[in-house]
C-alpha cells in the first residue's frame, strides 16, 4: 500500500476504527464512503467475534503498478465456520495484456477474459462482501496493493484497511526458517511459508484445483488452524492484524 | 454452488451416502457447507448441546462417545457424524472429539432435512436405527437368489399321483410306471377325506422289494415309509432344499393343511442349481470306499464357492455344508458296518457343534460322539465301537474334516458311552455347573443324532431342555462364558477398533462375530426349553416365548446372517485365489458396504451381550 495516498498522513497513524471514521468523512466515492462507514471492530475485539473475509486474487504478475487482476475469489467466515453459501468467484478483464505464463497458471483463457466484466462492474457486489469484514489473505502485498491501485484507476482514490495475513503469521512462527550455511550442512531444511506448504503443517488437506476461490477457502482454513494452534479465541484482533 | 468448488464436491462424491446422490442435489449440499477446523484433542460436540449440523470429515479423525463416556466409534475421512441428534430431539446424543487435527464440513439442519425427505438412499444411510440398514443389506442380498425368492409350488408341475395304502406291491409299481413318477403317495381312505399316510419311491422298490424278492401281492403298507417329512406350500425352495439335506430324503410332499398339493423331488431342485450340494450328497452315497469318498470331498469346496457366488444365504450354505458332512459320516458308518459287521448293541452316532447346528463351513474339524444302548457291556462290545469310531474318524480326516484338537470324538472313550452315562454327564453339567467345565462342554449343547438310534439323541435333547431351563446357576455360568468373547467396536482406516480404543491389524470373524452370537442364542434357547439346534431355528423358538422382543430377534437374525455371510465370502475368495481359507479378516479386505454393516452387526451383538448379562445375572466377564 502506498503511504503517499490521499488524505493527511496524520489520519494514517490513527487506530483503525478512528481511521475508518475519518476516511468516511474524506472519501468522495460513495462505494468507499459506505465501506468506511460500515466500520472496523475495536482493536480489543476477541478474534472469535470478528467477521472476516478471505480473499484471493489471481493476477497477471506481481507488480500492482504493471499487472492486473484476472480473477477474484472470496468467502466470508468466522472461527466457527467458512460459509460456502456466500462464496464468490469472478473473472475480470485485465487492463493490461494477459501474460502467457499466467494463463497456464490460472487456467483462465483469453476467451474467458473476453467475456468477463471490468472490475468496475462488480465493485458494488465486491464491497457488499467487504463491508463490515476484516480481509484475510495469504501475502498481503498482492491483494491490498492490487485493490488499492485498481480503485485509484477506477474511483480516483485508493483504499486502506487492516488485514490478517496468514503468511505473515507463519513467518512470525518460523523466524529461523532459512537455515544458515552451517545449519544446512547439519541437515536443517528451510521451512516454506507458502500456502500449500503451511497447510501441511496443520494437517489440512491438499486441494488439487487452483483458483482464486479455492485459495481463499484454503487461506480461511489456515487462519482457523493457526488460531487454535498458536493463539486463542480470546486473542485481540489488534494482535493479529497488520 | 460456485463452479470453483468442484474440488469439494468431488471429494464428497467418493463416499456414501453422497456417492449415489444426483449431481444437482450434491451441488446444493456443497453450496450450504460451513467449513471448520479442530485441533487434535479438542471437543467438537458436547452431550446435550443443541444439534444443528451433520458433520463430514474432510481430513483428520474424530472419536464419538456414548453418554456413559465409552468409546462408540472412531471415524475418518469421508465419514459423517451428528445425525442421531438431528433425527431425535435436536440435542447432541453422542459427544465428539477430534483425535487428530481435523477439517470438518458442516451441513446445516435445513439441508439435512431436505436430503432426508428427498433422497431415500441418504435417509436410509443416516437413519437412526442402524439395524434397518442391516435389514435392508441382508434382504437385498437374499432377493438376488432365486432359490430364496421362489416358493416350492413353482416346482410342482403336475397333480400328485396317489393310491390307497391298501394296494399291492405290483399295482403300486404299475401306477408309478404309467404315470412316469419316481414316488407314489399312499393315502388312508378310511376317514371322511383321504389322508396322506405314506410314500414309496423307486429306491424303496429296489432296496426293499426287489432285493428281498418280495411277492408281488405284498401289501404296500408293509414297505412304505411312514411319519413323512413334508413341507408347506408357502415355503421357499431353499427351505425344501434344507429339509432334504437335513433329513436325507429325495422326495417331499407339499401340503396345504391336510391336503397334498404335489410332490417335489431332488431332481427338481437340482435343475435350479446345477452341480449343487444336493447332487454332491447323492453322489456320496454311491461311493464304495474311503478312497472314493476322498475323491468326492475335493468337490466340496467348489460346491461351497458356487453357492456363495449364487448368493445363497448363510443358513442355506451352512446347512448344505453340514448336510454334506453328515452324509460323509453316514456313508462311512455304513461302510464301517459292512467291514466290521452289524453292531452288537444299538447305538447312535451324534454330531456336535456346527454340524449339529447346520452351520458348518469349509474350515472345520470333526466333533462327534457315540451314544450306546444301555445293554452295552464294555468287555464284550467296546472293541467293536472303538474300531468303528476309529474307521469313521480316520475316514473323515481323509475327507478334509481334521481331527478335533480337543479330542471331542467318538474315538475318545469318554465320549463313547451308554445313554445312561450320557444322561449323567448332562445332569452333572447342568445341576453342578462349573464355569471351567462348561467352557469345555459347551459344544455338547449343540447335538444331533445323525445315524442309528437317533432317538437316543432326542432323549438327551429332551433332558437338556427340561433341566437347563430350571437351573438359574447353569444359565448364569453359560452366560458368563458367552461373554468372554466380544465383538470389536468397528473399523478405523485399516484397523479394527477395540472397545478400549486399541487398534488391531486383523480379527477373527468367527471368534469375535458368529461364535458370540450362536453362544448367546443357545442360552436363550435353553432358557425357553427349545430343542432346536440351528441358531435361526432357535431364534424362532425364542420368538414363540416372550423372552426377547420381536425387533431384537430380527436384529439378531440379521446380524448373524450378515457376519456369517461376510465370513463365508471371505473364505470363498481365499479358495478362488488358491489360498487356504480361514477366519482372519483384515479391514482393508472389506468393502465399505461390509465395513459399515459389520459395524452395525457388532453393535447388535454388543447390545445382546449386555442383555444376556442382565437377564441371567452373569458376573463380570473376562476379556478376550
């Protein structure tokens, strides 16, 4: 997320609930205004009471300023259940040409994309899920920055929100995941914090398919597992969000 | 359902009851799921909590408990739990705990309700009464065998051929020839309506009339068979077959009350079942020596496998195998008497254990005994009976019936005694019961006379029936012994799950399944003075009293049938694969169908054992 965004930097140093209130005042876009007005839970809220939304984007590349979103998967959840009844998946038309490599990764073809809507057309629906929920992602630098850039293009202003990042949690749990040369010689293996590898450590099943929705579900499951193994239902949300 | 959820749908589509669900319905289920993760050791459901979900195990393992805290089941990937609470009062009836890190798919009550109303297969699967699942599993199988679904009347192709029992030998032979029949019914025409009095067959004419060179004017009543074995017209063909096998008769009059509907012959049934066990039996009687019998005995296993492949039920197979064993024994006794001469005093050769119960399979040893007439004088007569017993026992061993390791055979002098001594044995076992002694003599409480003065065996059965029901101590000891062997709880992955949570690689289907069942059925049967020996017959007899409820009887019958048939099929598969059949089964050899129904059947045995302990006030049982 670019810190040189609209609004005074002082706003950005406010706690998240106050920041939402301030941004709701400043925001010109009705969509973003509504998002901030739907509020952010207080930092002391136990994680078990937080409504969350697992999100995954498939993109044409890793750089938000050069690449585009191709598909979006999301699913609302709490610690007690991931609601597949509200799971959503969209293919959207990227602004920039589709890179051949990404095509093979995501299994999304040019014809899928030709028929797909622009992100702008689904923003209303996307925000109906986002409003009032804390996003959960695996590697925050993709989802938060790509959404921020995409909104700047379409709405003329970016977006700020806290996230729970399952990859950051894994990184925190395995600070010494990259063994030194000496440790390598002693047979120590590096610990991978990629989504699929992290899941294995919690006995979570392997998913054959890869699409934004399955990855969003996989992320939600991973967060549930991380909480029951390393934290508690009473852990403050502020101890986890970034 | 979002198309991207296909991974989840495909997982569920591998497991019952979702495997038989329409794609549309399964999509609906997946679209309603909530996913939740539990850490190993954490509680998933507490007793009495509101119950609002059906749980599907996506990965990991879960333990289900009874309200008493006993382990009820252990389940893994692809299995469901939580249905009992949903079907009953929406309260958790069986607490659940994660055994491993577990990912669950929760199916909401509304969806569960919808499936239950719209998918019969689903409803059957989650039905609160596991027993009904067992019932339908057993009956589905039985429906596939023609012998078990067709009535005997189907075999009657003509009006019965009858004659008054006052006719002469020559006249009877003429009627049979003219009508082209192998048996003639002889009627008593004294009363208002003619009444069936006797039967004469081709074989009788040959063996009784021709060989004795009887005069053609001999009254037929002098050589006809009386006290006929008949069957009712509403019986199934397989019941006719069992009757023929058990009694070694080749013709059966079919009766409607007092009226004769027709006669069915062995050959009528053999047509239904070419190369049948009946055919094998008739062949046994044509053998002239042990060598011949031994040769035929090689066909027994083929006959067994064929019956299994033709979906015969366990009662049929057990009776057929016992009938074959009985025939070998009878033929050996005939050959023995030819060799050693006629017996010096009357005697009865008695089958014990599974043969007496008509529940014999292919892996079996010989259990037999001799009851001698009370005029028996050891110094004068025992040499004869010892030699005869040895001849039969050796012959049986040649034919594949190995010697009894516990030495329960007529060759053992202790089990070759006059009737009065036998009566003393039984009286002592029953009136002065000792658990250890009864454990060894258990087998004598399944007995059947198969040759000679079978009346002797009947006297023993009568004595047992009379005395056993009056001795609470005897019944309590028998019950205590019967509780020594318990069934496992069920299966978990490739393991057998024991009550204490231990896991085994294999288990013995006889020791842990059919034997505990036949043990407890025997005790109830003794308590209600039944003289029946076969477990299914005993259940019928118990049903005539009010000792067990109708439902419980049905459950026991289904459980015995299902466990037996799995055991039988397991042995047939071994024979077909060229392996030596046994009773040890590994869970991975069982189909999902067999696993889930075996578990239901074990549950029936478990409940029946609890009732047995309570009913006969049997003290704490030792474990296996």
